């Protein structure tokens, strides 16, 4: 249930950028864990965000960054187990 629409609320958000190999790894983990949890997720490119008024500069040096329900769950190297626990906590 990957959600490409920036205005759609998704439980999991992956902040990434093009050409980032860690982001590709994180994308696979997020997709798998979100599917197991039956929840939606979306990806936001920190260099190409087009949502007015949103400042993504805080994510620049940390990508990939994963948030669940608005709470940061990890950055750089995303851990499946940590993401799974965060998704189960709801």
C-alpha cells in the first residue's frame, strides 16, 4: 500500500533522496514491514518536495529517515525489528 500522494496521510513516512543506496535498502524494509502490518506508507524525496511551506532541511544529512505516526524511528540504517515494534505499538 505504497502511497505516492503527498497530501495523503500515511502511517509510515520514508524521507529519502535519489541516488542514495541506504535509501534503497530502507525502502525495501519499509515496504515489507508496512505490508506485514497492513498499513500505508509514503516516500518523500527531501530534495524534491513540492509541498508548500514544509522545511525538510533537518533530514538532509540523515537520510534515509523513517517516521511512524510522526515519531522518528531511525535514520541512516533502518532496522526491521525496530520498525516492526513501532508499528505494533499502536
